C-alpha cells in the first residue's frame, strides 16, 4: 500500500490523464475503483462465525489459493491472512 491517501491518488491520476495511453488510463482507473471492493473482501474472508466456523471467500480473491468450502471450521488454512493464522 502506498503512503498516499486515496484522494491524492485520484488527483494524481487525473493530472496524468492527458499524457498517458488508454491502457494506462484503464489499468489505473480499475485499481482506484477496485480498492474499496478488495478491502471489503479482505474484511469478510476469514471472518469468525458462531459455533467455531469461519467464512471463506477465497474463490473471489486473486491472491489466495482457492478452496470451495465457503463456511468451514476455524483453523489455520494456507489461504488465510498471515496475521490471522494462529501460531
């Protein structure tokens, strides 16, 4: 994550817009729009549910090995956030 705030990133993006290619414009706009969506997915993935279960949405995330058990027993899984894995 960069040290810039989201507003600064958006301002920089539109400042550079006229001099960039369409590929650059699309790629960077997609990153700006997708960041809040990724934040919600990160918050939900591994969320603790009642009775010793947790939510697994790894199939919706690009940076995780996919498993299809959407509700699973709480535990240490290879697609958990490193800070959430119990040592």
